[in-house]
C-alpha cells in the first residue's frame, strides 16, 4: 500500500490532515507540557500562606494569586531591592490602613506613592475620627433618596462606608494648627515635605490626645524616614485645604520638587520592585519613574479590577509596561484581578509568612 492509498500521515498519526490523531498515537504538541491541574485544599487551621501555596495547583485566578505571592515574597526577601508601594482607591476608609502602616514600620516599603484622599482619611483617624459601616442603599427608599438623606444628616458615603462630615472640619483645624504653620515662610516646599510634616503632626496629636486608633500610615512613614509622594495632591481635601491656606499665608507647594528625590531613589537602587494597588495617578507615577533611569523594575505585582481593553492606565498589563521599558525584560511580574480590599491582605499575609 502506498502513501497515496492510505493518505498522508504525519508524525502525530494525523491521517487526513484535520489536526486530530486517528491512529491512537500521541500528537506532537509544541505548547503542551505534562503539568496537570491539581485541586486546592481548604482545611481548618491552615495558614494564609498554605492556602495561597495551594492555589499554585489550581488554574485561572487562583494561579495568578499564587504567582503574585511568590513574586512579592521574593521582592521582600531581597535585601538589595528598593520597594515602591503605589496605593490608590479608598484603601484607608475601607480598613486597610494598618496593613500599610505595618509594612512601612517593618521595613518592607522604601517609598509610598498614594492619593491625597488616602492621606486625608489616614489623618482623620490619627486625630480621633472614625469611619463607620454603612450601606449602599436603603431598601425602603430610592437610591437617590438614600443619598439625599445622608446629605441632610451630614454623612458622606464611600460605597458602604460612612464618614460624618464634622471630621473634615476637625481635619482642617489639624492642618491649620499643626501642619501648615510649620511649612510657612520657607521657600516653596515639596509635596513630600508636606506629607512628612503631616506624618509628624499625626503622630504627635495621636500620642498627646491618647487616640485609641494608631497614628497610621503617614506617621509610620515619618518615623521610619520613608518618603510619601502624592503627585495629585490637589485632587483631595488635603490639596484643597493647602490651596485655601496659601491664599492668605506665605505657603507654596512645588509640584515638581519630588521628581528629583524620587528619581534619585530609583537611580541608586541595586534592584527595584513595585506593588501597585489599584491604578490611577499613583500607578503611573510609580512606573514612569523608570523612564528616566538606566534601569527598570525587577519585580512588579499589581492588583486591579480594571480591564486592559479600554486602553486606560489603570487596567494596563505589566507586560505592556515592559514594552515601555518600565519593567526589565526578565522581570518577575504578576497581576491579580479582584477587589484590593480582599486581595491585598491575602497577598501580604502570604508573602510575610514566607519571608518571616
């Protein structure tokens, strides 16, 4: 029998060229390796790190969480790695304040890039204010009526978190009495100078007034000499108050002054890593730092809920960042898609358990 009689057969046993093996032979697969999916266990008493380790046996989002935990642990373990933490979204009002402050105090963060909103809410808690559990709507009212009622009662809503408006008045007094006067009369100050002074004031008032809640993120950064960069500080109550104070006082912020300090930090790093929580200005500001240095990030982990298909920075993949030269070609990176208030504590707990 000739080839023409039986049809042309390739090495995989595909007799009719349709891509399938009809002869019982194993097909030749370029992209396939023997790595079957396992099944994660969830048992009483297991640690967060054990759970995240188990995710490595699974697929889809669980596998990404496992990879992110590995990258984060390696980044934290590397004593020569300068770690940049980018923090966007309502992470402080949502209850993530202590996680970030502990990371700073325990030496895992070398620079924080965040929003003026997070710093505002951090200071409110440092001086005695509290955020409260709320709800997104009242089932007995329309959505509009629910928020109109909150407006009448002087309560601001951040999804399912409530904040009484009087705390903003207390925050304004804190800035005008404890923070801004210390910066008045000098040359234009950097935003990092402002956040450093805010951290000092938060710590002092917190201790002086014996506030039950801890002094928080800015205070931890001040005490540990970790700079806080806030590139869009104008987009917050902190920025609004700084602008209002500047109308009648010798007080000026220099929005570009932080660039030299931040770039120097990146230049001097032996290795560099970033943890990007959410997107927006903090994410881009953190990544773009590497565009003016001869290096790029060696490690990167991001937590986001934004899709990449919109072309927006918040959902842009870390692979895309590699094309810009923001990540090294051989950088270890992982992206986790989900609510940062769920994913951040899990990843930090897993990474810290592995390191410590």
